[in-house]
């Protein structure tokens, strides 16, 4: 008889009983799930990252044979809206309430039951995947699918049109900058990057505050501290091969006749990236 594991997921006053059987994962099988996937699950449960980042962790599990799904679904190209109650399972796993194997079984069940929608490589339209979105049932599913496509297109186009700079294990794709006038002859300079970890293990970008930051802007004479950035809580963890958008803003007197560089001073790599300063 197959061992069966019951889990309860609740939405308001309605609870759903889910059954995970060992037909999906052999009993006693050991799993070696990278820590960054569990971090992603925790952050997703807490609302700090969106569905796309969480789903990339699921892609990693499948692509590296940590989790198997039926052959028809073995190649993932896009996932659509994930039901909100699935976050409970991710949260339980992240805080140790359920084991790695139970988490994998749960995700397998959700995929095989089409709760997490998977569009296979055989059925997707590579050049125009949007028609797949219109096959979904609810307007919310369709909208989420279209937003996911837009996000992926933006990422792909940003990388294709940018200049790459390799610093240590990370590639910084410089996607451009913007300059806006401010008060007291100062300007607001915004620099756009896509960053990608090529190390095969997670890398952390660190910038705790203006006095303790591994990044700065240089005009060749002095370093200019950042005004704002998109690093959450002073750091950003980069999972392997999962590019992320990162923006930096600097508030200072910007002299367009000078040559500016973005400085990287991380323990894992140092370097400078030339920045093009647009005219007002």
C-alpha cells in the first residue's frame, strides 16, 4: 500500500484536503535542494518576491531531476497564476514544518493536477506565446500570464540591448541611465542593470547603508554614495542563472563633461563599469 500524506490548505473558512502519495516520489528518497530555493519559498510566502521568482526555483528542481513530473510536462516554458493558498505549503517548508520530500510531493501534485499551470515546450508558441494565455479560464489567470510574458520580454530585451561587464562570478548588463534635474544644481541619475549570477551557487550583493555599501558612483575624483537602490533590506541574493533587474539612483551635481564609472567592491569581485551620462 502506498504511504499517503494529507495536508490541509485553507482559504478563509474553506479548507482543502490534499493527498500526496508515494507514487510521485519513492519513499525514503533523499533530496538535496539548494538553500536559495528555500529562501525563495520563504520570501515568496512573506510577499517579498513575486510568483516568477518562486516558479524559477520549481524550474530548477525539474531541470536538475530533483523533482519529476509526467513527460508531457517535463519541459517548462511558462507558468501562470499560482493559487494564493499554495503559499502556505511554501511557508511550512521554509520554516521546517514539512520536509523537503513532502514539499516536492506537494509541487508534483499541483503540477499533475494542473493547479500550477504548465505549458509544455511542445505546445507553446515560441515566437508568440500570448495565445496560450487566452486559453486560461479566469480573467485573473489571463492577466497574470500576460504580465509574466511582458516581464520575460522586458528581461530578454534589456539583456539583448545592453553592454555586459563580467565582475567575478556576476555579469552586469548595463541597460542605460537617465538624468533628471533637481534642486540646487543637483541632478538625479538613475542607472539600470540586469545582473546574472554565473557561479553555480548563490551570490549576495551587499549594500547596508550609504556608509557601508559595496557599490558607488565615481567621477574620477571622488566617490558618490547612492541615494536609493532596489536591494531589499541591504542585500540581494542572486540564485544561479536567474537574472534580476537592479536600479541605482544618485543625487549629486553631475558634470556631463566628466567620465563616470559605477564601482563594484564586493568580496567576490571588484571592477568598474563606464556610465554614459545623458544630457538634460
